[in-house]
C-alpha cells in the first residue's frame, strides 16, 4: 500500500465531465490499495476570468484582495471533485490550503511555504478518505490568518510540498501532455517524450520556460528527495520520472525558505582564453568552436558579451593541461575571423590568462531569489577578490577569479552562506570545506547514466526576457555587488550575467561593460532605476533591449563532450541567426538571439540534436 499525492491542472478538471474522469482515476487508484491526497487547480480558465473581473474594477487591484478572489477558483474544484468521488461511493473531503495546514509567509500573491501542519490531513487519510486539497494557496503564519497564494505554478508547489511533508511514496503531476518532452510540442509537434530526467536538468528546463513543472516544485522534490512523475490526465501512459539523488536530512520547518545555497564549489585547474574583436555576425561562434571540437579540446565556461560596434568578444575556460592546444587552435583561426566588410577593423586578438580559478555557489533554493547572486558578489568584494568572468544558470553562479585568491574566496563564501568550513590551517588543501563543497568534476550516478546516453535532453525557449547593458562599469571589487544589490533591493531577479572581456582605461581607471537579462516586465523599471544612479556611481550609459529571445539546451551528458556547443552554434549559423550573448554552466548552454528568430532557433537546434520522435503530440485545447 502506497501513499500517493496526485495533482491535476486546470485543463484536467476543466469541465464536469473531466472532473468525473479524474474521480474515476482516483477511485481506481484507491481500489488498488493506495491512500490518496489530491491537489487541484481552478477549472480551465477560471483564474484568467477572475483576473479579468478584478481589472474591470481596478487597474491596479490590491494584492490582498486578489488573493482572496483568486483562492476561490480552487475551492470550486475541490468541492465538485469531492462530490464526484462520493457519488462513486468513495469517502472524500475537500480542504482549502488553510484547512489542510499550509502555512506561508505573509506575502500576498507570491508567498513561499514555511511548513505544513499535517495532523488533520493524516487523520482523514487514516480514516480512509481521499483528501482533496485546493492548490496554489495557504494562510500566513501571523495571527490574522490571511489567505495567501503561491504565485504562478502554485498548485505544483502545493502538491510536492504536501508529498514532502507526508513523506509520500511519490507524487504524480497530471497535465495535458503525456510527460516531459524534449521541447514545447506547440512549437515542435515531433517533440519526443522522455522516460526520465534528473531534477537538475528539470530545474534548468522549468526555469527556462518549460511549463510542465514549476521550478519551485522541482526545487522541493530535489531538496526532499520526493519521487516525481509527470503523466497525462487523458491516458494511462507511464509518463516521465523526475529523479533526484538521496537528499541530506532537511527540516520541514521553513520548507521553501531554507538555505538557498547548498554547495560552494571550486576548480583551480583552469585557464582562460579570450578572442577579442571578432565580427558580430552569424557563424563566428560556430566556426571557432567547431575547430575547437575537431581538435578534441574540452571547454568549460563559454561567455560572449554584448557587441561593441561591429565586433564582439568570446571567452572560454579550459583545464590547464590542454591550454596550449586550446591557445594554438584559437590563434590559428583568429586571422580567418577578421571582418571582411571592414578590413580596417583591428584583427581578432587572442588573450590567454593563466593562474585563474572558478568559484561557484550552487543550490536549488536560488531560484527566484534576487539577493543570492548579489550576496555572492558582495562577499567576494568584501574579501578583496576581483571578478574576471561571471556565468550563471538557474541553480548556479560561477565567478572566475585569480587563483591566488581562491582559498580566500571560498572561505568567505562558506561563511556568508553558512556552509561549514574546516579550520584555517586546512584552507590550502584542494577541499577547504566539508561535504557541502563538491569538486566540479564530481557528478551523481544518475548524471553518469545520462552522460552515456543523450548529451542533450531538452531545448527551451524564453520569450519573456529583456537585456540591460551598462557601459563602462568600473573594473574593481565591489562594482558587481553594488549593481546586483540595487536590483535585489527592488526585488528584480537576474538571469544571464555577462561581463565583457575587453577592458578600456579611461582617465587612468579600467572599465568594462556588463550585460544581464531580467524579466521583460521588470526591464523598464530596472533601466529607470539604474539610470538614476549611473552618474552618481560613475557608470556609463544604461541600454535596454526588450526584443530578445533566449534559447537553451540542457543535459547532464554535455559534460566532457566538446562538440555539443559547436553543434548548437552551427545550427544557428545555418539559419543565419546571429548570437548576441552566450552563457554556459556544466549542464546548460544559453544563447540570446533576436526575438523574431526565437522560434526558428529552437526548431533548428531541436532538429540538429536529433531530438524529434516519430509521434506527433497534440496538446488538448
């Protein structure tokens, strides 16, 4: 007998007939000997309708009243589904988020779960009832017992949190697609169904806009080791399992606001190669990394900054033993990349830097928390460590620093993020902190399995981002901390961060450009705020571009596969799609392209990696 939490989305309960079908599925699962908790969303487009009603009353409705309004949508569903189960002879009881014991922060419209009081829930389960829970909502911990909502994807979050709190055998997420596909079937009909995917891969895909699972739900599953499966509510197909390594013991108190950073990682066996002033046109990255791949040079971080005039800079890191080969390949191809349209343009220049280290913070709890990256940069600045390169993903921020400063940087980060460190005398060892610090080269057994199979698991497209660039930022410790600290104070989350490799000395002061992406909704507010402080802080122009798209590939099998990046860049070059920015992590490569080319870019990359299947998936209306 298993304890199972099932979640059904809005389309799965969009009509009386669909609710009755869900009731039949739940009843069948109970009759097989299982105990069931069901979490449901509002029916169909109910939430959209409620939002429309609110905006007809007020153009800027009060957030507390919006929570009061929107929470009613799920209450309709839980009552109807409980009635449908009772009609089948199955004892059932409907419960709101507050009744089931979901206690949240006092943050209307975007609350995080603090803990779940499971006493009442467990009693009903032990009495043989199916408990039908309203997803997306809870109540604040304050004495007022305010109704709160969890924000977008909140029903996923409710379901996985309940599964964690109950220590359920597994959690099933029922949706309108048969599982997790290699890309959005609305954009590529031949998207292929995956049997399994790791939580780390799913975190990246979910955060990149893959809408099957919300990243907060995946974060909880990873942190608490909840077995998770995504299935279609329209068929009996097995779906896709989301797997995670065995978790370290975590308290269920402060469930969603626990420590955001789990690990501090470092790698001192690195060197940087930068190619400056390459033409800003399609095919340049493909040509460079195609040759690097042919020479079997394995690249770690890759960044391409914003363009300057008609040229761009590309930098990458490699391990020290293969530096000479990487430098030779880059130097050989540099003359061929000289701008043909402007022969007077300075020839591409190769810059090599030894004695660097990569220091990273990692943790699923970083998602949607603007202050984490800012805290890392502030910590390094306070320790007197200058940042030479920045590369980010949804669950990791990596900085390249001087190798001589690595130990100091790691110790400072361990202290700042409360990762236990050893004594000072042991800091010169390659592993200055306890098990919370993991070498970059260490991967889980699940990742090892994936590396043997397909290097790229999925392709995602995000059309909801804008890019901000700040010209001539002072190149000194503390500048990145100040910039991203300001954004964090205004609750603006940052995604990609790229620091240019080209340095200008103006009036004796070295300066670099920095570019980053934010939600398009935050773009104009961020530009106005940063423009107001730019003169005071000695920064140059602040430039906003909202017409961008971010296309990304994700896969644990990319590690140690030098040809993956080259294949992605070549797929874009063949479609004459120019790459505006590049950022990478161990399991993800992201490129910023023009917004109108986003869908074409995704389709080209999906085809290039042979991810299409023979079956076409049609998403129900």
